[in-house]
């Protein structure tokens, strides 16, 4: 079945250009073109679309207002901005409702690639209601401490860009959102940025301040609502895994790009747990009680409860947000990597690092820990490296012996 794409722009010559540019995709995509936000909403009411691609500056209803309507009434639709206008006000207004941003002029290959990836990730989560709820997510909740540290720093007369980058880099939710923004072509950066600190430095204090103080791009998570789970433990686990991923990648002499991707994939590998816990708090509480009582593996109980797991949910949202393919794949398959032909990949690094941290730290002492796929590592040609990687892990006993605090 053809996938349906809706393009919205008030300039007829732009729509004609899109028709010509995307003519080779006519056999795969059923494309419609609307000259206004109002016309776009009428078309959306008449039939289902998979993706909406809209300009920002339009009369009557601009792109930001249109995407808010789409998010509210057609939440399963991927929302992409394609615009030549990148002034701060428009960017800030579109940050929450848009999944991705593409700047004009845009090559046919670039636009086709962005749309194709948005379509691909929609197949990750098969439960329609769950996919629609996740698609509605504008921002992920942050730990209270990090949230208050950031707002306090941003409210200072002269905030420190280095301090802001440090705070954001130690929070899963803030890192994901900042990386979403900096990797969009709206800001004109030529390559993917995999470091939250670098992303903050590139965006600059003016943009960060507008995002934090004007549109509340970050939100605070009230952890007392999730009684059965330690959110701070999740954050700590994610930080340890990301550091271990980077260390393994460096030990195995992966190139700098792969090292960066390993680090950010490790940081975000469990972001799906945060999504499920904050979106379905009561159900997740109940599920975690059953996991503890029955000594079950969390992801299998998630599948029984939601019809999917945190791995697929996290990969789905990060894919919608346009994070690098290697990061999205690592999130999706960090428990069950697909067998490689040869060679260690980002997925393999995250899989091994996640197992090592669970095995050494026993993050949830009452839960069964995930298994290590030793056959995967053998096929990848690194089956004999797990012992060397264990040397990179500092156990709680060793940490206590050296007088360090567990972070």
C-alpha cells in the first residue's frame, strides 16, 4: 500500500517544484499538495496521511499553528518543517510540535531521505494507540535536580555556556531534545553532532535561553509519581553505559564518528523506559510490581502489558526526531542485536555495555538482568573481547574501596 505524504506551502511555484522534484517517488508515495493550513486540515480530515511536510511562514495559519492542530487531531502523522525561514521566533514556535526540520533550498535526495526515514520508524511500533501517544510527546521529563539547575543557570545575568552544556549532557531528556535540534538542517550545521555539550555551544545561549525560558522545552519529572522505579537510577545507569560505550569504542579503535555515536546511543538506549513511565505512569507502576514479584525481565513484561517494549518505543521517537541511524538502531536492538556479517557495530557496543553495567551494578536487584548475546559477539569477531571490556567497569565494591561516590 502506498504511503501518503501531504505537502503544504502557500506559494504555488514551490508546490510545483515539489511535484517535479518528487516525481520519481510516485510509485511509492501517494502525494497531495495544499496551498494553506486550512486546506491541509480539510485533506487530513478526509483521508489518512503518514507524513505532513509544511512551510513555516504562511498567511492566516502558519506552519507552527498547523502542526499543533495536526499533533492534536492527527497524532500518528509524522510532522516535518520544510522552510527557508529560520528566524528565532519561528524556530522556537515550531520546536515542540515538529518532529524534524529541513531548510530550503533542499536537494531531492535530502528531502526523500528525511521522509523515507520518518516512514520507516513508524513501522517500529505496531500498536496504533501507543504510536499516536508517543507521537504527541513534545518533550521528555527531566530529573528535578537537573531541571532546577538549568533554569537557575539560565536566569543568571550572564549564564555559563559550559555549565549549561554540562547540565544538559547529564540528563537523558535534555540531551535527546538538544540533539534533535542541532541535527536539524535549520541551523545549518554540516554534520551530525553527537555531543550534547557541543550541541549547546553551537546553538548558543540566545537560542538555548529562548527555548528554556520561553517555550519550556524541558519539563520536570515528579519522580514520586513512579513509586516502583528509581528514575535517578535510570539516569545513573544510562550515564555509566554511555561512558562504557565510549571506552569500548576507543579500546577497539573505532573512528571518532562511531565513538560519538556509541556514546550518545548508550546515553539514550533506555529512553523508552522514560517514555512509558511518564506517559503510562499507573500502568508502568503496576507492571513493575509484577516484574519484581515474579523476577521477570522488564522488556518481556512490557511486551505483555503494552504490546511493545521500551527499546522499540525509544527508537521510534528518536527516529521521528531525526537522530542518526546508528543511534536509532542501537536503541531498538540493544537487547537483541541482529547478527552482523562481520565487525563490531554501535549496536554491539551498546548491547555489551548495557549487559556489563547490569551485571556489575545490578541496577534493579529484584529484577532479572538482560542476557548477553555471546553468539552475536562471536560472529562480529569480538567474542574474546568481553573479558578485556570488563576491565573498563568499576564495580561498586571497587568504587567504595577507592572512596568514590557512585554517580
